[in-house]
C-alpha cells in the first residue's frame, strides 16, 4: 500500500512517535511524506520515505495529485486544529480529495492507530483490487 504521512509543526513529534510505535507495520508499505515530516521520519525512525515539498510549498498538493490519480491508499495527516495554517485551503482540498476518492484518512493518533491495525488485519485490501483502482 502507498501511505502518506503529513503533520503540522506542533504535531510532528506525535507522528514520529506513532511511526516509531508502528515501524514494523509501516516498513511493509511504500511511504510518502511532506518535506520536514518525511525527513524526521527517515532520521528518527529509520523508515524509507519518498519526500515531497513542505506542505505550504506544495507538498499537500503533490500528495493530493496522487490521490486524484488513484495512486495513494491511505493518509495519516496529524493536523493542528488550534493553530491557523497559512495553507489551510490546501489542507481542506486534501481532506476533500480523500472523501471524493474513498481514501482512508486519519487526522489524529487515535484514528491512525485504528486504521493501521485495520491495515494489518487486511480490512483495507479492497484498495488492492485493480478494478477498484481505475474508478
């Protein structure tokens, strides 16, 4: 599966902690991330990550493009709901694309844990069906 890892500045520590806790599951999949988040996951967790630009510089849109092209299977986006984001329209667009293309999306650690455990148990194998990917 192709999994995107994104975190706002105040949530990056939480996403790194999450990646450490679930490294054994995450390393079985192809990971993508926005700039600094991806660098931290590579450096602090040791996972291979394809890095895009920083979120405000177009990274969210790069991941959104993969979603729109049915080339992303799951998104973990640890958002900071208490801090205004200069690229909020990009964030909203990314969430909207996940809804449009039926991409599982977790915006906090609780939901992320449930999605990842579901992935481990095979509950999202429907994403692997090629006919579904051409929708």
